[in-house]
C-alpha cells in the first residue's frame, strides 16, 4: 500500500457540527476536545406502541404522519417539541420507533401526551396509551 509523508494538518476533528470555535491547535489536548460524531448530535430513542396495527396509517394526513407532526410541534405541551431525526414503523404491529433531537427534550410522559393528540385521526381510531411508551427503541436494517 502506498504511503506519503504528511506535511501539514493534524489529527484534530475536521467537522465542527455544534460549535464554530475556529481552528484547534495541533498541539491541543486531543482528549479534551470531546467525541467526533459525524452523524450529528446525540439523539433520544423511544418506542411507541399503538392500540392497533399501523398497516393503513401512512397516508398523507394519516395517523402516523399526525403522530410525527405532534411530536415535532410539542402539541398540547409547554415544551417546544423535538425534531424527529428518523423513525421506523416497527416490525411488531403497531410500534413506532423514534430517534428525537435534542436528547432530553422529552420525558416519556410528555412524548405520549404529544402523540395522543393524534389519536383518532386520518380515519383510524388508533391511540397510544401512556403505558405503551418505552424510552428505548430497536431499529432494524440500519
């Protein structure tokens, strides 16, 4: 394998995703710089389990869309909401796995309160009971 001698640059992080604090000296303490997360900021994961399968819930103004919009707007809450970074209608019927930014932006109770504002929408009478929210999620095929 070909190699070449570096004449400039450092091993400091290349991307400044959350702060724009200028260049970092090559002699700076690497450990003090924190993690380099190219995918973005830390996410919080939840699994919501609805009362019924979500088979017909993906239409434009359907239940799944309304849950995602409610979570992002903080519907009915005093919290500002969060950004759904990615989601998956789970392999288990009726589950919605969410990855939300910012981490810590929602408690489980706040998330279910926001999601419940989408109950009985899109022609489907589906709900998410408070007991059916887990503060973790398992995504497949990532």
